[in-house]
C-alpha cells in the first residue's frame, strides 16, 4: 500500500512498559540504597531547595554513586537498563510487530516513541529499545573520559508536552527552540494530533494525556495488573476527571485488553483517514 499515513504511538516508560522506576532494578542496589530511602531523599531535597524533582533525582544518583565509588558511564547505565522488568508481551517484540502489520494493512505507518522522565541511557539498554523511532527521556552530559557529570535534559510533568509537539512537527532534536516555536500550518505537520496515541500510567503523564486528547488524539491509562487499590484509585480519577479516553492493564500480549483496545483505536484513525475495509 502506498502513501501510508504516519501515526505515532507514544509511551511513558516507568509503570507503562516496565514495572516500577528503571533506577530501582539494579542501579540503586549498586549504590547500596533502598528504593524507599532514595525517593524519600529526593522528595526532601526537592522541597528543601524548591527544585525540580527530576533534576534532583538525577543529581542524587551521581552523588550517591560517587560516594560508593560506582562509575556512572553511558555503558554502565545501559547495563542497568537491561534489567527492566518489562510487562508481558513486550520482550519478544511481538507487540510492536503485530501492531505495525495491523496498521500498514489499514494505510497507516505506525511509529513508536518514548517520552519519559526516566533515565534515557538506561531505557536505551532495555530489550525493546530498538523498537522505537525515538526515545526522549532525561539524560546526562559526559566528560572526556565518558563519566556522567550533570543532567543535560530533564523531562518532567509539563515538559513532556513539548515533546508531543516535536513529534507533531517532525523535530528530532532538543536544542532547536526556534523550530519548535515557529508557526507551522496544521496541514504541513508530519503527524497531526489526530494520529497520535499516548499511553501513560499516572500523575506525571496527566498534562501529556490531556493535551493529546484536547487536540484530537487519543490517550490511554495503563496500570500494572498486580497494582494495589491506591494505584487503581488514581486510574479511576483519570477517567472521572476526563484526562483519558481509555483504560487497560499493562499486558501487551495478543488478544488481551490493551491489544484489542489499540487495534480499535488504530482502526478508528484509519477510517478517519479514508480507509475502508
């Protein structure tokens, strides 16, 4: 089929594609910190210095690693990322292959993206990194010997929305502020919001979810099938507050809820673009 319409499926990472926060799997044990203690310290420092929480966690990772004599390099972070506890249906790449095929058969060229507050170098070490057209996440600057020195990009609650516009306008870098602010007619944008789907799991994704739906796209709240009642309450609020269109457990195996839901949404987009079975 010719003239396929570019369509973006955009994911958060932590809690959406993998359980927990990516730093918790092997990095925090390597610096001898308990998960609860690390995030408690992040919260304390954030309040003490009236700081951005993402910048604080990134700086704290570097400081604690230095105290323990643990090197923080791009390669080492990637190794930690390989221990991500991916949700069912992702590790064998069948989810991506299946949806790509389903989309092409309906005139859509599906592109997968990650927009995350997590550590990009770790996400790039995960088993599914190569399935994404781009991974946009918080990352570091490295010195001449390859050691992380300082955050180069911190993606928080609201800056996630900036990256939706970068996908919308086809801007594949962070530094070009002129391009992101330049007027571009809707008809010239490579991926309109009407062909964008955002999947997230909670509070940090709310602005991105809301903006995607506001501009005519689709948003889905994913939740860990093993989550507790408190986590489900957050999902209930996302629905009642009108932040998301759909909800599904983060199980990406064939014929499960998320699979059926995504095929339905992609089918709807295809019909709006003129596809007729």
